[in-house]
């Protein structure tokens, strides 16, 4: 029979009537609230990173292949050929979902009352529409065919509102070259990504328009976007493509390198998460140490009797550590119910809203990562319990004769 465990169980059942019950309830509440805050903050940070990353990657792909002398302006001046060996060979490699061509052209949209600067993003027949299907507010997407040029255009909600234009209406786009040229487009869809840099600048058209405006050949494009199956492979895949696949006159860059501001902001959220987790663990540990010391003080008489009967200091310490583990376990159970409950409510009912222009999202996102949840639970339990080992040595300094007489 495990005597320390048996005594700890009897102590746990009898704590409801002891004067330390209030302190124990406070310790349980502290652990529960600390865990709930940790679970919520982790779910929010992971949600932010996942949703915003998906938005950025969805529009620009994970990796972009361009001419080596291409600058980072919003107009592609040095085309590359689709007849390179990597296209469309890359999408047969493990880890790569799709390779799609694109080109950019700066223009001006104009109707009878308003003009609006715009960057037209030309897409080909290989374009993956799954991203825009998610953020399409009105209308539909359009089909791109290599043989027939489409006059359809997708505008952002921001641009459509500025121009006062809706689905089915036509709009002229002007381009300043040696002489001003124009194209007439028909609005078939309106999207809203929530990313200011995209919504205020870009519209989607058939790449054939940009090829003709730039006097490119049919096989010439501004670049190729590579979409990966797993963003975790971003850096190694980019290095492999750049050094092992591409010719010296081509280069590959990640979207993280093209949009450093957004991803640096996301990395700052990791620091916030670490600070919150650390503070919450400290709060839980301090409360548990306080509760343990009060338990030892309350049970001084029992400690003296156990010592007089020959029980070792180590066994007595295990009595209180078992008891502390019980308290921590109850706190973790309640913390999971509170934290995961709030996360589930936000995930399904979206009652916490955000200013989209500041956070790129209209509602606070929740990402349930069960591995993280398990690690936080186990980590909190172990850290709190290990922190109690040193205070538990207090029982070694209790004299059995004085303890038996202790009231």
C-alpha cells in the first residue's frame, strides 16, 4: 500500500472542513484562470498567424520566381519565359501544390466621376481560385483560357466603393506608355481580403491583356508563384528552387521577404505569448507555494505524529506533494473547461470583433492546436509541482515533540 498517497487522499477529502479550504480554493482558482488565459492567448496568437499568413500566401503564393534583375516595384519590366524547365515541372515535386504564372501592370481606373490608381494582376489558366472563393463578397470568378482573352475583372470592395461601381458594370483602365492606351473591363466579382496593401491596390484580370500591353510573346510572363502544401517547408524549398532548379538569370524569393512588415508583426505576437505564459505560470506557482505552506502549517500536529511513528521525511513530503498534485489537477480541469469553452464560443459565434484595418481580420481568430494544448497542460502541471519540491522540505525542520504539542 502507498501510505503517502492514502494519507493525501484522506486529507483531500477532509479539506472542505479545514480553515485552509479558502486558501486551497484560491489556489485552484488561480491555476484555473492562469491555464484559461494561457490557452486563450495561445489559440488567439496561433489563429492570427494562421489566418493572416493564409491571406498573404493566398494572394501572392509562397515563393515567387522572377528575372534576376527584376526590382521590387509593382510593375514587371523584365519578363521570363514559361518555356523554362521548371514550368510546370515544379508542381510534380513533393511538397509543391501548384505553380501559376502572373504579371503586373500599373494603370488608372476611370468612370464618369472618379479615377482610381490600380495595379492589375494578370493571371493565367493555371491560377488557383480557392483563395478568392473564400473572400469573394459579390459575383463570381472568371475562367482564363489560353486561346480566348477574357475582359472580366475582379475588384476589391474598397476600389468598387471608391468608384461607385457594381457587378455587371463596365470600367475603363488607362495605361501611360509612349502613348496612353486603355482597356475596357466588365466587373464580374468583388473581393475583400482585409489586407490593406491588397485591397487598396490590386485588381485581377486575364494575363493576356498585360502581355499585349507590354508587347510580350505568348510565353512571356512577369513571374511564377509557387504554392506549397506546408508553409513549414518555405525556407528549405526556396533554397532548393533557387540553387538547384533555376537558371542563373532567374531568382526565387519568399513572400515573407516581399512583405517583411506583416511577418515581423506576427513574430512580435510570439513574444507577447511567451510573456503571458510566463506570467501566468508564475501566478499559479506562487499561489500553490502559498497553499502548500499553509497546508503544512495546518497539519503540523499530524506531521509530528507521523514522525513519532517512524515515517520518514521523504514519505511525509510525498503526502503533501500528492495533495498538491490533486489541487493542481482540479485547477487544470477547471482551466480547460473555461479556456477551451471561451475559445469554442469565439470560434463558432465570433462575438469578439476587431477593426479590420488594424488587425487584417474582422473577428478574433481561434486555432485549436491540440498538441499545444497538451503541452501547456503538462508543462503547467510539471512546473507547478516541481516548484513545490523545495517548500516541501519544510517538513524536515519540524520537531516531532514540538509538533505533537502544536495547537
